[in-house]
C-alpha cells in the first residue's frame, strides 16, 4: 500500500517509523516531513492548507491512506474534503475537530453532559471580562478561543496579569477574537489520556505525562513539550473508570447527538485532583512528544490499526502493549521557546546505536546534500523502553551525550515526579 503522512514533527516521524514496520507498506510519502522521515519515506514539499494540490498528488501516486499528524488541517476540514472523494483518511472531521479548534465548543459540551472541568465564563468584550474579574478570586486562567499552538493561555496570579491577557487576546495576538474564556484555576497534576476511535467504537490508547515547561523542576516558559513518559504514574483502575465514564463516553455521545462522530486519536488533557479527573482541553490528534513515547510500546501493526478505523472495524482489533515503560527526552535548539538559530549542522547521528528499545525521532531537522541541519525549536527526540523509568532516562541522556550537539539543550529531569532518585 502507498501511504501519505501529513506533518513534519517528531510525532510524524514516530508514526512513519511504526507504519514502515508493516509488511503491507509499499511506499510512504511525508508531506513535508523532516530529515528523519526522508530515510524511510519520500519527503514531498506541499502546503498542508492546499487540499487540491494534495489531492492531485494522492491521485497521481495511487495513495491508499492519508494519516494526518497535526491539528490545523483537521480543524480546516481536510478529512471531510477527502472522505467526500472516497479516499481513506485517518483523523476526525471538521465538526469533531472543534473539540480542539474551539475551547468554547468544548466547554459548552462539558456543561451539557456534566463533564468535569474548570468552572468558566465566556465574555464577548474586554469590558465585560474585566467587570467580572474585578470581583473574582485569583488565581484564574484567561484563554483565547481558537487554535493558538499551545499559547493563548494565561495563568493569572492577579488582576494585572488577567488584564494583560485580555488585552492581548482582544488585540488579535492569537487571531481575531470574538470571545475570551475565563476559567477557575485547577490545582493538581496533569496527565495525557488517549483513545483511538473509528466513529463506532473506541479503544484506550495508553496514558503519558508530558513536561511542557522549558526548565528543570517544571519551571519557566511553556513549550510544545520537553519530554514525556508512559504510562502516567497517576493512572489506576478507579481513575481510569472515572475518565471513561465521566469524560470520554459523554464526549463521544455529545458528538453523536449533534449528528457526527469521532474517527482518529482523541487526546484528553486532564488535571487530576485527588484521584478525580477534570478535562483541561481536548486535542484531536496524538500528542507530541507523547506519540514518540507511547508508540514504541505498541505491539500491533500500525497500518492495520489505522485502516481498521477508516473501515469502522476497530472492534475486531485487540491492542497489545509491551510491558516496558517508555521515556522520551527532547533535544531543543538553545534559546527555544524564544529565539534560536536554525541551520546548525548535526553530525554523528548515525553512530548512535538504535534498536527496538532505543529510538531517535527527528522533529525540527532537514537534510541537504546528505548533511543534517537543525530546522526548528524542538530538534530530536530520544525515546527509550525499559522496565524502569530511571534506566530509560539514563539511556536517553547517554544517547544525547554521545551526540554532543553543541547547539542543543535538554532537560535532565524528565519523569522526576515518577522517578525516585
Ligand atoms: P491548554 O492550551 O488549554 O492546554 O493550556 C495550557 C496549559 O495551561 C495546560 O497544560 C495547563 O498546564 C494550564 N492550564 C490550562 N487551564 C488550566 C486550568 N483551568 N487550571 C490550571 N491550569 C490550567
Ligand atoms: N504534548 C502536548 C501536545 O501535543 O499538545
């Protein structure tokens, strides 16, 4: 079979590697891909927002399945576009993608189906929001509505911080704003919970914990994710049942009730407060770096799994997982998430030993004349399977030290809440 994977991050390289293991694969194309995907697939440079150009490519190359990595094309309706042309595409449709594309859509769903999440208010003007905030207790969270690539969320200690957030949002920092969301601040530990669904049934797709802050001890600015481990140390049978019964199933029912369904990976960003789950946000795709952390644990044929979702046959598949835990450390460009240099050569990658248990996934990299260069904030992911998280972390860091890339920065404490030093 011929497969297209859309996206260029570590998540997409991890998907590409896993799909590449399937005997049914004839050829994979990555649009646009990175230096890592170019080793096992052909990178094609096409804009992800030009569906008709992608369609022409798909038809020319007899593509059997499109796998969508990032959220933007999903929110833009790429799945509806290709489903209407009877082309297999893995990901949710435009309406279901509102779970990530509109925080207000999700909040209203939570309200209607009693899904536990932070109390909230929606305000259509800065004046109304400020009027509310002048009487509110802090800390509070101020959020922009649409996609904001992990930004657009202000955790506010006081009224001053909230005023700044509201003025930046209404001044268009995250695109045109018709509303602002003000939320109660939830104090607890975050967890990423995944399910895969074909629109008829769903299966649990493991848990992970991500480290979003740039600095050790979870300090400093928010990033796309500096590392993750799986499974989450927080998960237990009772919590799992609560997440399914109070959050996942009511959400899928809510989509049915408005005449649609969910096909793809559903990623619930949860806050766990005293073994009670609260929904912070939904994403309609795999997480990054959670995907690079979870996929090495999966035993199944990835292509069969994705195709079963397109055929609405997921109920026939049993997911099997390695007993090992997994931990992933992200190597960034120095300066990320603020200013950093691109096009810095990376040498010695092929000298580092990888195996089924040790993987290197590329993110912001590109290849030119067989030389690999950095091309983004998050550059490489070092992901290790082991029965012990500390051992996995030690091995991941050893790979980074062997690489010894002089423009790199990484956190040495990934998994610290689950690892007793
Ligand atoms: P989001 O873009 O909604 O994932 O928010 C980014 C980050 O802000 C989350 O990963 C949380 O760490 C934090 N956050 C968002 N909403 C809340 C909340 N209501 N209470 C506490 N922290 C929050
Ligand atoms: N790991 C955070 C995200 O993928 O949004």
